C-alpha cells in the first residue's frame, strides 16, 4: 500500500479544520450561542465523511 503526498496533505487539512470547528463549537456552546453551535456541528458531520473519502481514495492497493 502506497500513499500519495497530495492525499495525505488533504487529509491533514481536513482533520485540522475538524479540530478548529470542534473547538469553535465548544466555545460557542459555552457562551450559549446555540445557532452557531448547531452550524459547527453540521460542518463537523460533513467534514468527517470527507476525510474518510480522502483516506479511501488515497490508499493505492498494489495487486
């Protein structure tokens, strides 16, 4: 199994955005901005499958 550097960079970027959005969501929840909290939660739900697809497409199986 071999990985492409582009897919690894994309995966790192998506996971870094996931960390940032999660931190923003917790911050907004603490200050009771529930609309922003829900928006950030939806973005997190969208980012996770995107990271999973990048991971699956990035792995090349050699037969």
